[in-house]
């Protein structure tokens, strides 16, 4: 199949220009729908990131000073044990916490950390998670206790809100992606219709179907890709905005939601891939009806 | 070169365009296909181009049964058959040279082949001086010459012409016929479907007459109507 790149590029460019209004419509629809997809993906990963540490029903964490003595530790454990609303507590060693911190923090942040300087912790499941505040109060400043952390109620709220948000985003995105492929299908059909004389002569003199098809398919792919590029930019900007909102503070919810760069890159790549896919599917269907003969 | 073996072509709705037709056309022949409108001439040509598939029977082109041709081979069949139509079918936004070159470009011929063959064939049809003109600036006869050049530039084995003189005056028609004769002398098989009795009578070539899809006459040095 000797289809020269030069020929495909020329034909594609002229087709896109000929149908520029339809092209813009298709590109924008792809961009909007893929932005939604990208945002939904980011949101899901961000919330997952922020809540990793609060899984398994753990609702309060007591961090013990690395220098904690055995008696201090025993005293803390006994106190906890006596509280009626504490269901169970799990002890995590310094090594365990160190490994977890390395997983949750960016390399920059965990660099200064060593096993010896990492606090060990007691993670407690409560009968009633709302009592977490009471525990925090009680153990604040207690000998051997470095810090008490309880999940921000906001995280819990976020979880349910984002779950709904994600669903809405994904449904909207699917509808928009469908309309985007139909729009692309339509532009390709218009492009073929505009060149039906050429196409009929090409068939007559024995051009292969692939030769006729490739420029039109390429046109659809370019439209999908252009839209996806816009959406990828939206994803990256969103990531940067989240970062700025967090302002570098560990306790800030936005900051806890921010993602490592490689996850943002992967999300952008997924968005680009979907764009190319939508473009090829749309154009493939657009061409089918004309070139079957 | 072309062989029909008991070919029947029916359409949905019961119309039979070609009925049990058998004939042979040898390499290098010059054949007129005559008959009134609806006699099956156009279907005959569409069958040869594999735009239609026969309902029954076999059609051999250069020894190959084209009914069993797989989809991807059809373009290669068409590269062996040049085609000229009553309405020329030129691309209005391309000039004469580009129209002819297009036929070579879209089958992937390299640029140097295009640059060599197009001027040659334009010389053959006598349009070397009009290579920059657009089809709209040419007379009907000149446009048909461009169409012939486009059909012949790839040196096909067969040249089909469907009413090539249908839109032309008698003098111009004669010019086109002389051109097709010259092409025939290069060894190309030429098949012309026509109503143009003047030309058929004058040239006295093989005449195949169809009537309602049936072969009614096959005469070596025939005329348009019965008699003589």
C-alpha cells in the first residue's frame, strides 16, 4: 500500500481547512468531554490518595515520639484500652510507618526521613468515629505522645461528594464522547461528500480502498487528538491549581489530594489515547458507508 | 481478453439486464456494442468493471474470473481497464495535466513516471499545448480527449467507452474515434458502447447488438442497423 506521508498530510490539511467550522465543533466537543474524563480521573486518584491512610475503619492515630519509653507506651495503651468507645487498637512499628510515609510522601519530602526519626503509632478503630476529637484532646501533650491525628470529617464528606461527582462527570463525559464521535463522523462524511468526484475517479482508475481511506481517517484522528490535547492541558492546569491551593501544608485537604507528577502524566496520556480512539472510530464509521462498494 | 460465459444479471424487482450472454472478445479487437437504451450496454460495462456481480455465469478478464475476485483485488482489475464516459468525469479544479496525472498518482506511481508518461499521452491525444487549461476552458471534444488520455495513461489492456460521443457533434466525434483507433493499434482492446449509427456504419468494425439484455447479433464487419 504505497500511500505517501506527504500526500496524506496534504489531503488531511486541506480537508480540515475546507470543513473548518465542523472541525472546530468536533474538536471542542472532544475537548470538553475529555476534560470531564480527565477531571473525574484526577478527582478519583486525589481522593484515593488522601484517604489511603484512613482505610480499614481506622479513625484515630496516635503518633508516639521516637524517644518514647516502654512505660510511657504501656500507659498510653492501657488508657486507650479503658476507653469505652475504643473498639481495638493496632500497633505499627517505626519501620512500618517509615515505609508508609515513603509511599505517601513525594521523594523530596521523605528524603529527610529515617527509620529512627519516624514515630511509631497506635491506630484505633472507634465504635463511634465522632469521638475521635475527644481522644485527640485527651492525649494531646500526654507523655510520649507526639501527635494525635483524626481524619478530617471533610475527607469523609469529600469521599461521598466526589463519588457522586465522579459518576455525574463520567455520565456526562460518555454522552459528550458519543456526540463527539458522531460529530467527527459527520465531518468525515462532509469531507468525503465534498470530494465525491475525486473519490469516484480514484475508484475508477483503481486506487486501493486504503489509499482513498487513509487521508479521511487521518482527518478524524487529528480532530480527536486536537481535542485531547486541549483536555490534557486542562488536566495539567487543574493539577497545578490543586497544588497552589494546598500551599504546601500537609494538613490542608487540597494538599493531601495533590498527585505525584507521574500520575498526572499518565492521566493526560489516557486522555490523549481516548481522543485518538474517538477520532478513529468516528471516521471509520463515516467512511464505511461511502467506500463499501 | 474478455469472455462472457452464460452471464445473467438480474436486479431486485425482477428486471433482467443481461440474459444468458456468451461472447468472446480477443486481445487487440475493436468492438462496438450497440442497442437501444435499456438494452443492457451499461450493465455490460459495469459488470466488466466489477461494479456489479453477475447473478449467474462467469466473466473472464485476461483469464481471470472476476466474479470471484476478492474485494482488495478489484482496484488492480480496474488498473487494467481504462474507462471513458459520455460526461467526461474530469475534475473541474485540476488542469489538464493534473487530471491525467491524478490517475497515476492515486495508484501510487512515482513522480518520475508521472512526469514521463503524462506528456507522452497528452501528445498522443493532441493536447500538449493545453496542459495548463482547466476543463471548463476546453471544448467538449477536448475534454473527451483529456478523459481518453486519463484512461490510457496507465497503458491498460482494455479501454471501455460508454457513449463517448454522446455529447459531441459528428466532426468532433470522428476525431475521438480516430484517437480510439490509434489506441487500438497499440494493442489495446477497445470496446465502445454507442448509439451513434453514423460512426458505427462508417468504421465497419465488429458489432455486438443487445436487445433487452439478449445478444441478438455479433457481426465481424457490421453496421449499426440490420441490412447491408
